[in-house]
C-alpha cells in the first residue's frame, strides 16, 4: 500500500455543509484482530478491516511469522491461526513495524513468550525515535532478552523466553503496554495478573472475552485482569466499526464551521474511546449518539454533530487516557474557541509519533495563537474563530498523521494558506481522510 510522498496545500476556508459520511474502520481493533487471530485456533474472519499502512505492516509481519492471511472481499480477511506459541521465523530475520507503535508493542508481547524466536525488529524513522524502555523492562520480566543492552529504541534484537512465567503488573495509562502483558501472558506458565489503575482502552480484553476460560475481569473503577494459559484460543469473527479517533477530525470541523451539520454512521463508541466526545459535550457541544448497539463486545452507533458555540476546554488528567489520540485536534478546537483552555496530565504526548505538544504549539504560533506548557499542563489562549487568509502555515515532515490532520482542520476553518509536507503519513490511520474532505466541500491541492 506504500505510496510516494506528497504535500497538501490549502488556501480557502470551509463553506457550510450538511452531510452523512462513513469514516475509516477502527485501527486499534483491526490490528488486534489480525494479531489475536494469528495465535487462535482454526480460521478467523475479520470484516470491515482498515486497509491502512499500519494494518498492512501488521499483515506483512504476521506473514513473515508463518501466518497465512487471505483477502476474500472488500475489507474482509481470513486469518489462518497457528495457535498459541506456534509462530516461527528464520533466525536473524527482520520484522518491520512501519509507523505503528500498537503493532510494535503488541506483537513483541506475543513474541516474548513464543518459543525459539530470535528476530530483529525495527520501524520507520518516526517509530525508531520512540522510547521502548517500559516495554523492554516489562517483557524482560517474562524472560525475554533484548540487545544491544541498555538501548531503548529500535532497531533491536529480541530473543524470546523458552520458560516464560506469568507476572503481576500494575497498568498505567498505556493500553498498548497493558495489551502486550495480556498477550505475553497467554503463553506463559502460571497466571498473569494485571491491576489497572487507569481506565484505558480495552479492545484486547473485549476480543478475548469469547474465551471465558482464559481471561477473568473483576471490578470496574480499579479492574483486576487475570490471564490463564489454557493452551488454545477460539477463532474470531469480528466486524470492525468506524474509528472514533478518525471521526474526531470531522467532528471538530463541523462543530466550528458555521451552519454545518454532520452524521457519521457506524462508529465505535467504546467508553474507553469517547473521552473526546464527553469532554466537548461538557463544553456545550451539540454531539449526539444514536442507534447504539453492541457487537463483538463493542458498542457502536451513529454520531450527529451540529455547529455549536462552545466554552473553553477544561481537561483534567483523567481525560487523557480515553482521548490520547485526539489531543492535537483538541488543541485546534481550543485555539478557535474564545478563552483559555487547560489540558492537564499530558506529558506522554511528547513520546508519540512526534512531540505533539511542541509541534502543535509551533503550528498555532504561526497564526499568533499563544500557548504554554509547564509541569505537564498545556494552556491555549483561544482567539475564537477568525479569518487568517493573510497568514501562512507550514507543517514540516514529521511522520505524524495526527499533526497533519489537525493542521488541515485548522487551515480549513481559518482560510490560512497552508502547506503540509509528507501528508501520505495520514494513510497510516485514515486513508479516506482527503476523499471525505472532498465530500464536505473542502478545497485543497496535492503537490507531488
């Protein structure tokens, strides 16, 4: 799916619209469907899969590990599971995770307790800069070895544990680390026990809940998760909903664009993913969830959005866990909402595909929007919606899809003349982004 680099140029403000759209399928669930399907028994089916760069990286890695994956229709795949502990790869082969931190952490979780794995791992330039220190420390507790020693970023070499023992783990804000522990625990001797301090994404648990003999979850506010090695996982049949993080950008555009309305169909509305929506509703945003239903242990439904005049955003640190991916676009909303918005507990944004605090501050500064960051807290001094057609924005090549999309929305709402470099990185999560923008009447040019 890889394609050549291109830039996007915008030079006009959005006009009012009233539309119905579908957004790209959920990336988190798509990746997990392939990973868990590959270690399950028999053939798993994944429908409405996101066919993005990150998901293609997942498929490519699993095929190298001996998993047969067959596309059988539009966004539909058969995954021929090899069973727990049965993945294999040639010694000193290399797995490339591309831009995907989710793939990197979760697949390393699986490989840690898979016997006789000795493999080199790497990512693209952006992923290779991200610290994997916490992941290395946790997986080492299962008995895996990483080299070079004391190196905390890719490329690395992994030697799996041939006698993995279950661990006790206290989970923080990272759902990826929690999922890595869960997946490693599936093939470890004894039980793996996780105490979840923060209410983070639970897609991995939801997929595994079809195997009641393997996973036990107790409590709500402070969950206790117990993983048992039962020897096998049952096959999956998953229909992936729309991605709420991809939807957030179209929600922001609609809320701030005068006289606009939008309906987004069949979006995943898992409570661990709706912090963005709850936060904006608290500031007066007209956002409504309709046609709610549950499928594959995941809530889904339609989102209705109406242009709204909102109050400044006050985001306590509790919101961060359930709206991590949406913070760059929240910064844009804050910038175009009059008053001072405050975001607490956001330190971890510095270790994403880019330093998202620093890079969004640079983007906003180009439109004379003031912000500051101190002690884990970002303040944005919102100007309200304004015409910036005499201003210019330049977004450099950062390898960060969220910065690209957030800058696009900022430009579309203000009319600032904008050039966003290496926009192809958006294909890691939302390959339909530009196509949907055309449907909403947003004018842009592609520069190759």
